C-alpha cells in the first residue's frame, strides 16, 4: 500500500455508529481528488458496517453501506472509522473479527477513535499509535502495551492511526505521496487546505501554495518566489539569498516545515503547472517545457514520466479517449 505503484488500490472502510461525516470525508475525498486530478481510477473504496445496515452519524445523516464487515480472507487495507461512543461497538464479536481480519489484511488503520478499537483487539501491542488529543491521557493509561504518542498520524509497520479528521487528510496525502509521488500529493492538498491570507489587499493567496501548511515565514516566502519564477527557476543559492538564509539552512527549514527539500517542492510546482497545460491547453510540449523551466521537450518528458508514470502525449491521448467515450451518442 505504501510503495510506488500505478495499480488501483481497493480499500475497505468499516464505519461505526456515531462517526463524524467529516471523518468519513477525510478518508474518501483525498482519494477522490487523486482520481480526478490523475484522470484515472487510482483508488476505489467500499463502505462496510457491522451489520450491513446504513450507519447513523453524529449529523443524523445515515451513511449507506455496501456490505457487512466480515473476517474473510480479504487482503485489501481496512480502515476502522469511529468518533463518539466507540465502546458501544467494541463487542467481543467485533474484536474477534478484527483479530481474524488482521491475519489477512495488508494494512489496518485506526481512524480517530478507531485507534481504541484496534487497541481493544490487541492489534497495537508493541507499536506506536496516536489518538485524539482529548483522549491521549486516558488511552495511554488504558493501554500501557501501546506506545501512545502525540502526533497527527502514525505509520508503524502494518498499522496506521490518526488523531482526528484533518490529521486523517494528512495521512491520506501521505499515502498518495508514497504511491504516486510528491507532485500529485501536493496537487491534491490544494483541494482541501488554504493558508489564511492577510487582510492587506496586496497580499494574495496563490493557487500553487494553497495546500501548503508551512510553519516558517521564510519557507512561505521561498515558495512564493518559486511560484513567481516557474519559467526561469531560481537556483537554490539565489533563492536562499532572497529569503535571507544560507542554502543549507533553507533546506533544513523546508524539511522541517513541509517534509520535502526545496528542489523537490520546486519541481512539483513546475510539473503540476505543466500538467495543467498538457490537460487544459493544446500548446506544444516544447512550449510547455519552455514555460515551466525545462531546457528541452525531451528533458520535460523524462521528468513528467518519472513523476506521473506516463508521457505528456499519453496523458492527452488517455483523457481524449475518456471524453470521447463519455460523450452522448
């Protein structure tokens, strides 16, 4: 699940009663966004409930199920979603089913209070895990055999845990990053996050940085400079001078703030800009290469394929076929 792949990933979501709608969306919507941006079905999901009936949520909106959760020999990842009153679902039968499912499932994730269910089924023993900050102390006391940590999400071997709805979005972006690369994860993040703009009229929010959660103003400044110099990229030393730090220090700031070095983020910005031009315009690939800072169409094509697993021409042909096939007859 957490390796580079072009294969479709099927995921089962076990949704328990009194789960927040936003928590369900936090798992599904990044995957839907990745499918839409990529123009192909990279992810497919199936909603299951303990009894197969629609599950009530905290918003009093019942979410329909596609089936009953059973401990079959399925190997697709299983995400256990819970918010409030998780203990009502922690029946001996469900805990037994989770334990049996762990024999086959490649990955089992505890989403928010789903972490409690995994701990109850002894599926987190000896592993690190996180839980909602309000529950941290109680969780740590209840399960001393689990290494409870205060983190947004935790990946420890075959177990994934999250501490809330927005941290779940972070986890799903990390899944996308590990499977399809940084460029797609950055583009998907733009659908769900924004930086709060200043009240000053001359400070606007750029589309490219809309998904960036940078904690250091120097990183934000550097990203804005990157966005302003897509056609003629700035070398790292010059970028660092403009920000007022050394090149090495800027690399450290990027790694600490957004989890990627400057050159990786810069290339992702350029490639995402190029991909939008490939999809939305009829410009030649040589013109797109020049407009996004590549020395030649061939260099652009190599970098594009390495990031998106297909050439620019293959992207255009594939999306053209989709448009033709979906056109009314």
